[in-house]
């Protein structure tokens, strides 16, 4: 596969490739200038910080109305330290700004694009603990994470993938001159969950979205029934035809605690061994945020895209995903 | 130190820039954007040369290119970072052979695929990346890579003529 495909693409690219407009020496020179600018900026920042620190040490007692010249109040050993406590549920709306997005042009093809890399915060650490505790109460599953050789390995608490903070920015999916329309922070984790009697794990994604950054319900992008339209957190219900028939079944209801729930079962492929399922539950929590848990069944294809195994009838149901989401702790997403 | 870094970097650029330009073009379908992305990636690579060398240069720079293209997407304007209008590239001689009689069928079909399907197919079958490596670059799951691969290949089969498919029979079976 690779040799045939690669050779053909190589020949075709050679026929249409224009000459390069840069040389290695020029790029090295630009690389050196970039490094110099970055180092200079770092030194200036350090210098500014030192100056500001010195000014603060000299002036702070005057600003704060404290006696100048030492004393207990100025002693480092008595300086107060502040540790941010975990938020109470009644604090959530006050602590978290609502994401407000501009109205995009009619017909614009927009997608959320990963912007900043993952990081761990106090909020995500709390979620990691809550998610671990919750999954520990589910019987008949083994938690795992991907390995470098394409397989999975079981995880314990120490190797459990943490929930991480990332940011996404709204951008146009094809080339064009559109300005960015907004960004949002999300908390996200991916996990392998293997069910009893099944050789390979499902991929389970947990994601928290901040209030104001989505519309309730579901809708798919035009060319991809499995991917949500940018305003939504789940694909919508529609039909597709042909060899890659896809079926999305949606259900909406209000849970016992007043949270709205939107569940989607997306099926790809005709009935048979190539059939694959994605089950998604979206819980719109009372604080305005949303928790999305989706379960992608093990795919039925090998690394070359060829069909190799039968589709297993396992995995979390949408109702189970909803129960898990409803049991997760509320957090501030910032 | 700097001289050694320069020499290693320049050798890498000479040996790999054509392949990287091809990769970027297959991702975005525009030679100008591809060239900008490769230049940005290589300039960033220069600053991270020692760190990248300890890992692996090719995967490192491919990841930067994908990120640069995503950044470009995000910003939605295409700043030109061309060094100049030089037409004396330091490229391997084989890269400038005249192949104008070659019919551009497969690349045209590839460029008609949805962006993510195209990127996955290019990474898997042109760059020969594993599912794991592709998932890392695309920031998605193994299952999503395999799903996109299956759908990308199926879409390619629909876009290619019988004769082109026959030529690629090894690839489509």
C-alpha cells in the first residue's frame, strides 16, 4: 500500500512542484535572529522584573501605611500566603466568565481548532480524582492508555491519564480571510476502557465546556456526520447513504437534578462486521457548563484501513455515560 | 557550537526541505502556504535544534508544520514569511527533474478529501507514520485515525478512475 501510493504521489508532486524560494543559509540566518530576539526579550523581562521588585520593596511600606525600616510586618517570615480553595457550587457562576462569540458570516465553515497545549490545574486535578473514583465503581471494565506500539496498557492511579486544560480557537476550516471569532478553555481526557469479553478497548473522551460557548442540542457539519457543527457539542440526527451510510439517533430529556441531557448514538457503516458506533452523552449542568462523554467502539479495521475483526457488542450505553456525567463534580472552567 | 549547529541544520534543510514542502502542500493544497509553513517550521527548528536532535528530527519538524498550518488556520490570514525571491535553492538535483508529462491524478483526488481525512491518509501512506504517530500529530484517538483512514481511502476510491485504481490496485486492496 504505502510503496504504491507513495511512489505515485512522489511522481505527481515532482511534476507540479515549483522551485523553493529559500535556501538553508537564509533559514539559518533567520533562525539565529529569532533566537537572538527571544533571548533579548527574556533578558529585558528579567531586568524589568528586578527593577519592579526593587521598587516594590522600597515603596510597599509607604503604600501600605506601614512603618519604614523593618519590623515584624515587613518580615518575610510573617508574610501571608494565599491558597485558592476549591470552589463551592454556588460560587461557580460568579467565578467563571461567560464565553461570548461574535456572530460569524453566513455560510462560513468554522471549526474549533486546538490552540494551546495541555496543562494541569487545581480544577483539572480535582476532576481527575473524581473521574478516577467514579470509574473505579464500575464493574467489568479495565482502564488503559495507548502505548507507542499502537496497543494499550492497563493503568493504575499513578499512570491514569490526567484531565487536562486546553484552549480551542474558532477558525475557518478552509482558506480565507476571516478573523478569529473567539476561543474557549476546555478540560479534556482520553482513556481506553476495555470491557469484559472484548479484546480491544473503546476510546472514551471526557470533556468539560464553558457556558456561553455552545448551543444546546446537536448538529453535524456538512461533510462529516460524526463531527459536531461548531455551535454544538454533539453531532445531530440525520441520514447518509452509500457505502458509508451513517445513522445518528438523538434523545433529549431532563434529568432528576434538573440538568438537560442530550444523547446521540452514531452508527457508521452498513449493518455487518464493519459497523462501528459512537455513543455520546451531553449533560448541560445547572451552572451553564456542559459535560460531554463519548465512547468510540473499537474500530473494525487494521492499520491499513482493512476490515479485520467483527464489531463487538460492548461499551458504555448512552444512558450509562449520562449517569457518569451527572455524578461528576462541578468546576469552574477558566 | 553555533557553527556546528549551522552545518547540521543546513544539511538537514538541503536533504529534507523538498519532502517537507510536499508534505505541507498535501496538507493545505497551496504551494505558497506550504512554503510559508515549512519556512516557519524550519526557523523554529533551528532554535530547538539540540532538543529536537535528541528526539528525532523528522517527527519533530512534521509536528511543527502541522501546528504552523493550524496556527495559520486559526489566524486566518496568511502572512508571507518568505526570505526573498531567490531562485537558487539548495535542493537535491533529483527534486527538480522535469515530470510535466506525469498526469496528476492521485494528488488532485487527495486534495478533494476533507481536510482531516486527507491529512491522515497523507501521514499514514505517504509519510509512512504509524497509527500512534498519526494520532499524536493530529491530536486525536487511534480509533479516530483508523476511522478517518477508512473513510479517506473509501472516498479516494470514489474519486479515482478505474484505470487509476487499477494502477494502485496494491494500495486499494
